[in-house]
């Protein structure tokens, strides 16, 4: 049932029960009186109309967004006004019906007034509290949606910053191969094209299959071997069961690039890069080991900061990223990612 139907059902049922609660004892004591019956029906309609008008007012001027002291003053004023209207209309009618009981009661007005104010206070407080809570809930929901939208925008910005930095060097290396080894040059151009295409698509996708990301990393490493030749050695040890695990696009390529740029390239005799993927306790574990010293790995670099921020945006505290000196001459980066489908990530981002 819609909220509007619930509201009207409660309005009609509530005021009918309240008025009948007073009318039925009167009928049992004095017998049926058509005038009092019509008066009771009129009271039901009037009470519904007045309280509905209050509902329109509180929604039209958005009273629920006011500070509590100002809202309380408006609630009190509304209760007094509604109680006064019901009293001024009911007292003349009841004097005709119950003249013998009312003639000798000089304070009857205040009795009517206090009675109707109590009834109106119950309704006004109930609806105002409900509307206040509902309004704050909607404001909270809108804040959450805005925050998620901002985080998604941040994620897109971070992804857009992950374009390969090695493009210029790769093109120079390929140019040298054009005459020396045309077939290898053609293969290198294909690999570079694949990497650039994936980099452009990264702005449109939150996650990709691990196996797709590994293919991009292998293409990248093959291109780097054209430049470093025997100075670069790489190894891949991947768990096939993790092939379709969802990870942020271009994330591994950025970490591998960081390892080569700040580690392998600074070693006189070259170095290695090792990539390990496995599943541990319902988390995907990705390990990247490379030659170098942590101080030379620029652990505060943009690429590493982006990796940590992207994981936080997509997975919150369930994911982790750390980089440390495993042993002398070897830097180790570890990423742990929980099970999440791409559909889940899309829903969590509010798309």
C-alpha cells in the first residue's frame, strides 16, 4: 500500500474512532439523536480537513527542516489554532443538543478547548515527528547518494590518470625494430595498441577480469623487454581459479610499471619482476615482487596513492594494499581484494 493510501486510511479511521468513542456513550445514555449524529459526522469531516490542511502547510513550507525550537513553536501555535477552531464550531452546536447540561457551566469553553487541543496535539505531534524523521532520512539518503556520486567521480579521475607513461619509450624502441626485426616490431605495435585501448576503456569500467588485466601486464612487460632486453626478467605465477576475479582496470600495470621505473631500471645489472595471484580466505591475493630498494620505489608516488584510493572507493575496508621491503634488494607489494561481482560494484556506486 502506498504512503498516500496509508495516510488517508489512518486519517479516516482514526478520527472516526475518536469521534465515535464520544458519540456512542452519549447515544447509549440519551438515546439516538439525529442532530448529534450529524454533528459527529461533521466533526469527523472537519477534523480530517483541518489536519490535512496542517499537513499541506508543513510540507509546503518544509517545517521539518527548521531547528527544533522554531519547529516546536509552530507545532504549539498550530495545536492552539486547530483546537480553537474545533471549539468555536462545536460549542454552539452542542448548546442546542445539550442545552440543559451546558447552561450552568461558565468554563465550558475552556473544557472544550482543552479537550480538542489534546486531540489535535496527539495528531500534530504524531505527524510532525513522522515527517521530521522521514525528512531527515531522505536528507541522509541524498547525502549518501551525493557522496557515492562524488566517490565515483573520484574513481573516474583516478582511472584517467593511469594512462601508460612508457608510450614514448615504447615507440622509440619499436622504431628501432622496424628495420632490425619487422615481425617483432609488428607484434610490439599490436601489444602497444592493446594497452592503449585498455587504458581508454578503463575510464568506462569499474572492474575487469583478472586474466584480462594480466594479459595487459604481459603485453606491457614484453614491450619493456624490447627496451631493457636481458636486463629485465619477469615471471608470472597465477592461480587459474582466480581468473575471473574482478579487479580495478590498469591497477596491476601501474604497480608493475612502478616496480620497473623505480626498481629494475636503477639496478646496474637489471632485475626481475614477479607477479603472483592466489586465493586466501575468500580474498584475492596479488603479490608483485621486484628488484630494488623501497626508498627508491617512491612509495609516496601518484601511482601507489591512486591504487590505495581506488581500492578504498570500490571495496572500503575490505580491501588492503601495502608495499614493503621483503628482503634486501627485493620490494614486495601486496593487494587483497574481497569477492565482488561487477554488478554489485555498479549497484554500490548508485548507478
